[in-house]
C-alpha cells in the first residue's frame, strides 16, 4: 500500500523516485495506491480549493505513466470513510509522545513556518497514515528513507492493537504467573520496562525487556514465549505489522541540483510542453568554473550531470564526462542528448494523458472501481475491529 498527496502536477522526480517502482511492484504484489486528499488538508486546510482538481490530474498522471487498474486498486482516500473511523479508534490508545517523536513532525514545522501547523491534523498525520496502511492489512509499504520512521510507528500501533484486542482468554493471567517465576527483582524490572514501552513507546525499554526474558534460566520455553508475546502484543494477529519496502533512491535531481520539488521551482512536470522542457534544460546552470568554452569543467559540480546519470548509457556518460573535463564540448552540446531523452520519455506519457483528459468519465469509472474494491477491504477490516473492541451492536 502506498499513497501520494494531491498537491500539484507530478514531475519527473515523482516518476523516477516513486512511480517507476510502483509499476514494478504492481506485477509482484496485490497493490493499493491511494490519492490521499485528507493528508493534503493537514497542511493546506486554509486553501483547499485546488485539492479536487489535483486529485483528478494525479489520477491521469498515474494512469498515463503505466499504473494499471487491472493490477492495482487506485482510489481516493476520502471515499473510504472507514479510514477515518479507524483513525479515530487508533487515537484512543496512541500516546501523544509517539506522535511527537516522529522525526518529520518538528522538521516540517521548521520548513513550513509560513503555515499554522499547531493542529491535531498535522500532529496526527502519522496516525492517519497508519490507518491508510492497516485498513487494507498491507504487509509492505514502499517508502523512501525519510518515511521509514512513519512505517515503524505503524508497526508499533498495529502491535499495540493486537496486544490490547487480540489476546486469548486468560492470556494476561498466564503471563503474570510466568513473570512471577523470574523472581521479585526481575519481576519489578520487567513491569517497569513493560510500562515504559507500552505507555511511552520506548523502543529501548522493549529491547531491554526482551533481553531480560531471554536471560532467565528458571522459566520454561513456553513461559518465555508467553512473556515475549505479552510484551510485544501476543495473541490473535488482527493486523499484520507492516514492513517498510525501501524504494531505491532517485538520482533525479532538480534543474538547480537540489531535490526536485515544486517549492524550489526546479521541476519538469510529466506532461510539460516540449518547448518549455527544452528551454528549461538549455538554461540550466552548469559548473561555475566553466566561464569560457575553453575552461575545463567538473561533472560532479554540474546539475546537468545528474540528468545524464538518469538518461544516458555508459558510452554517452563517458562522452559527456570526458568532453566536460577536457573542454572539448560546450555545455549546450552536453545538454542536447539529455533534452532528446527527456522528450522521448515524456512523449508516450503525454499521449496517454491526452486520451484520459479527453474521456473524464473513463477516469472516474476507473477510480470508482478502485474505491469500491478498497472499501470492500476496509469494511471487512472495520467489522473485525468493531467486534474485538466490543462496539459491534447487533
């Protein structure tokens, strides 16, 4: 399961960093891909006017690059109200400290100082993300390194839910009896570590408690497994603990050598006009040491080289690198094959996108089918959740 916020037109960084990986994964797994419009509102709640249009434009981009609705379920987050209900139910037992320690929480507040992010919506973003993931009982979540902490928190929440609502009858009493066999001193330490982990989400407390249990020589293997299960959330596995499926790092940088991002104004959008693409690449900055054509350059200091890394074969890269270092080619000469490769890659995407743009009912039909499939899975999950939480009234 994975998703994207509909905050604007997708660019080549999205394609090479995320979408190409999704195209591969859809042939290997049952995939759910969500347009997460509620997530867009966590930072843009004051100006939601563009969200709806961005949703449909994102759907067109996904279909145009090759996300296959026959292989993957494409849906809109807000069309699945069970996600909101699950988010609410998860919030009942999720510690504030778990949310506050997510690395991106303070980082984004620093980067987006022009926005008011002192809201629960922003603080609870990772919890809503957890609901997105576990509502369809996903085993794997393709993410970049910056999102691994979010998936780890989703694992902890799933584990906590299983612990609270998935235990066998008498499980807690059996675990208590097993704990007492460790002796008073170890029993006290075990309870302290258990509290630190379950109430504060202290990962180090979990590791210490596991080591303490493993070190006990006077308890049976069955009691040891029971204590570890009690600590980690033993019993019935209602939710699988999702694993981060690390996405290969994209080499696709922006036109200025920074990460390609709309906020930096350094993007090439997937469906950009060819003349605009050519103009943007022709005017890209190059190695500042190359003031004159006869000055040798260093590809590692030139943003154009990052495009060669993505689009050029080994012979082309050798030609560009040697030509730059020896000043035997000019910067415009170096950019020409990159321009040709980018335009060649974009041409079929633009053509397929035009077909979908001309037939909006087809796009809506595809999304409706994806939403129905996602909601069927979500309904089944919520029925089980309500039952184990004791709020299924019949």
